[in-house]
C-alpha cells in the first residue's frame, strides 16, 4: 500500500476544519494537519499576499481521486491547490494507522 500527502489551502480555518472533518469522517484520510500560513502568488496579473490555512492530508494513494473530488465539492476557491506528494519512506506502525483509518 502506498501512502501520500495531499495538500490544499483554504482562506480560513473554519473552511479547513470543515474539509478535514469530512475527510476523516468519510474515512478518506487518516489524519489532517492544519497550519496557518502566508501565501504570495500572482492572480489576474497582480501580486497577492494572503493568510491561508494549509491542510496536509495523509491517505492512501488509491484514494487521491476521491479526496480531490471531495475537496473540489467543499472548497470555496475557483481554483484550489490540490497536490499529491509521494512518501518514499514510512514506519510500519504509521502505515498501520493509515490502513486502519481509511476505506
């Protein structure tokens, strides 16, 4: 079984918590970490600087498309960042946690 981290950002902690809780409740993720960050990016030709909440979602690689669909369904951004990061090494104990807490 391959494990990945899926990352997305939201404009506020309330939206991040909503997405995280649903992913956990639906067993699409075993763990979601939330962190307040500052993002700088270009949008419509302007440099933007915004406070956001970063979600780091631990899940099975095979669940990525379902996680992505759920994020798109719940997210308020027109173009949310949704990226998959492969994990090359993971402890057997944590792998067991992922397996036991996802569908």
